């Protein structure tokens, strides 16, 4: 069995690596310098969405819309029809629940080249139900023409590049910047939308977003118990790579991990592929259960919902019949 290529500290130790405090804002600014068609719109959240970097450097490519998310989606559609490449920014819950009709009718239906960027997805906020987008992937997956990207730590720049390169609607789901090392996760290989982080003969964990470091930590814990599990970071949630089905079939035991409801997200997308292919394998999902979250820190909520490394470890052991 191949040795793991990463350690858990790769996700937490910045140690003089000079990691940008605003990785998304830096990547968007660099892209906008290269392509003046790129414009940024924000609904009164330029700081939290890191678009203040573009605002200050390229003010002619920045638009402050105010707290009017639905109107912002319509503006983005109009700009896209005029040849611009709008990136519209707000919190994930407002980009989807609050402006869903406008996203559907003014961006997705006409298949316009606009990018919807949602921050603090899932349980990545202590502000409670009003700000916790636990259903946004499910909603955006249901929209025809919509591509969905959720970069793992270290992959934000690659996700921005993919969003720019794709000629059509994109939903880019971004957790807030955290102290993790640059290059902790390799870029998606050959544009496949996923990255193999670790090999293992006893099964496979497919994780997205904030679930990736937790899954990697869980794999370390399982290895210490004699269970060797592969880990794959899934960064393109729609369309889901057909390769993932082949990986799941070969692994035989598969667990998905996501910062989203277990209904309609990564786990559901993979389960659909498994069922339609008639595969027989051991399969389970880790994510927000069919329940609302509440106001608390992300580590606390992950622990309470079994989404932290220890919860993932227990769930995988249960799949193998080794749990309590």
C-alpha cells in the first residue's frame, strides 16, 4: 500500500508559508487583471467575500449592489448578455434560498456566463439557521446548466480558474479562509474535478470542502487502528465525474463526507450513480442529518453531528462491521 502523501498538519500548519489571508480575493483579482471582462458584484459584503481586494485595485470592475441579492442576479444576467463575466458574491444561503428564482430564470435558464459565489456554506458559521446553507447544493444541482464547484483547502485558485474557463453558469461554494498551508491539496488532475490524496486497500472516503481535512484526519486515525482507507477530494459536484463510480466500485466500501445536508449533496449524487449502475457495495453518508443546524461554532457542530474526524472514523468502522 502506498504511503500517504499528506499529513494532518498539512491542513493546519501555515508555518511561515506566507499564505494569503484572502485566497479567493487574490485569485479573483489576478483573473480580473488578466481578463477585463471579469467584474465583481457584491450584496454589501465586500469584506467577507474578499472582493474588497478587487474593489480597491480595479474599481471599474467592481459593483456594490447593496442588500438586494435577487436584483444582483438580474444585473449579472444583463452584464453576461453584454459580454462581461460577472462574479456575484454573497453568503451561500442568500445566493440560493433568497435569490433562487432569479438564478434559475436569469442565469441558468438562458445559460449565461455568470458565476454565483456563495460564502460560509453549510455549518461554516455560528450565526444559526438563517445563515447556514445546508441545502444549497441540492437546490443548485436541480438547476439545468449549472456547474457546481467546492474547492478543498488549497484549491481556491484552481476553482476560480475552472469557473472562468467554463462558458456557462457556475455555483462556486467557498468556506471562509482558514489557516491552512498552501499546496496542502494538489490541484485537480486533468480537469477531472477530484484529487486522490491517499491510497488505501480497505475502502474509500470521498469528501468535499471542509470535509476534506476531517476525512484525512479520520484516515490517519483509522490507519493507527490497522484500517487503511483512501481519501479523494471531490471539487466538482456537478457534473460529478464518472471516474468516481469506478473508484467506488473498486473500493467496495465507500463513505461520503460533506458540509451539507445528507439529502441532495455529494452523497446523494454518488448514490444515484451507484444505484443506476446496479453496483453492490457498502455505502454511507456523513453530513448534516435531515435537521436544521443552530448557532454554535463549526467545530462544535461538526462534533455534535458526527462530521468531525472522530465521527467519520466511527462511521467508517461501522461500515466495516467493526464499530460498537
